[in-house]
C-alpha cells in the first residue's frame, strides 16, 4: 500500500471521495482512523454524496487495512455509517466493528439482525453479537445485556430466517453457557446439511467444552472442505491432544489438502503442542521459499511458545506415529523443484 498521508487536510479527503473521475487513493485511508469529531462531522455531511459503490469500496479497503495494521481504529467512522443506504456498505461497517466492545452497539446490531432488509447485513449483525456473548461469559458486561443478546440469538436460530442468518446466530451462541445451547449445536451437527455441520463445528470450537471432542475428531477426515476446515480449527481451539496425529497427517498430505485447511492445521497444532509439533513446523519453515508462509509459521511457533512449557522436544511427549508424519513432512519439504511444494500454502490465507 502506498505511504499514508496522515497529515493531509481532511477537506482534501472529502474532495477525493467526491471526484468520480479519479480513483480514491489508498493513501488517504489512515485519515479515517481515530477520526476527530470535526472531521467526522464534515465526512458525515458529504458521505451520501459519494458514489454508493465507492462508499462500499472504501469501507472494504478499511477492512483490509485493519487486518494488516493493528494500530488503526475505525470504530467512530464505522458507527456513523451503519445506516448507509447501500447494504454492501452497511455490512462492511458492521464487520469493521466486530471487535468493538461498546455495549451501545448491542441494540443496534439486534435491530439490524432482526429487521434489516438485506440478508448479508442481518447475517453480519448476528456474527457481531457473538463478541458480546463472549464478554458476558467473562462477566465484562452486565447480565441484563448478556441475556438480551442470548435471547435475540436464540430466537433467530429458531426463526424462519434464511439459513445463513440462523447459522451465524448459532455460531455466536457457541460462546454461551446457556443450558439449551449444546442441544442446538448437536442438532445442527446431526443435520445432513454440510453448511449447518460446519457452523456447529465452529460453535463447538468456541464453547471450550470437552464434550465435543469425539464430534470434532470424527470430522477431521471429512471430504467437504468447509466441514474439514471448521473441524481443524475447533481441534485447535479445544486443544485436543487426540487430534495431533490427524493434523500432522494433513500437513504431510499437502498435495491433497486445501491451502486454508493447511494453514488452519498449522495454527491448531501450535495451540495443541506436544509430540513432534515443533519439529514439524520448523521443518516446514526451514524448507519453504515462500516468505508469507515462513512468516505465518513463525507466528505459529511464537504461539506454540505460549502453549508449551518448554520449547525443546520432550521424550515424554513422543508418539511414534508423530515421528512418522514428521519424516513425511520433512521429505515433502526437501523435494527440489516439486510443484507440490509450491502448493503447500500460498499467499491467499494472509490476504
């Protein structure tokens, strides 16, 4: 991304937004971060004069920037455009607020989940409410607010809404300790629809509940990519030692494994630790020529340091099957001029 113009007068940003003859420069995007009240008021006055597609594109560009730069904060701006007439813009504004802990957003998101005319907006709002379930479980928000969010999500799951909205509500309920939630997750898991099964696994990963171990393990060889992906992620989130072998096998069979699944397996192994996890990840990092992959594995190894008490391999954790898979991973990584090595993990998981 071009160098940010942090000190440019904000009226220049407005002028650029309104100029349909020129692309809006990404150098202006940082000016939306921590926007001061005066600039925000000026922007609000001009916002609806901006081309609708450009409004949505700017918000989506801010999403990408927020993923790559943890120091930016677009909460104030995003809040101000939640009522944008363009549903694509509304959905992007909600996504930009997925990490915002301001409980004043709760009634806004509930209203949008229940009443917005656009399906994607309703589903995005259902996802955004998951954070407040999590905060409630940590006792960081009031029981009254937590109950309101839970009741709204439970009602949505049981409603006649399209499946996408109900599945996102189920995923948000994964954080909840409400006694009726496990039965809802189990029903979705047993559903013949693979999308519902993937959402159930997503919710299981959020639950911190060991009751789901068998269900997650059973899906680690699923032929459906979305189901397999969520099972891999859940195995890491639940820190399932019994999943270690299957995850190592996924790394060893890189030719057949989806890149996103492979990335998830790397991270989940860093959450589980033990066995030959460190050796396997280090072998992958040592033999890759992909800088993005190397950086990603390095992050996983950093995470592994938090997972394991000692970074060095311990014989107490040794599993002969793990060693077999480690040998396969090293063999694959050391194959020169092999196209399969290029497919181990591309750049898409970091985009």
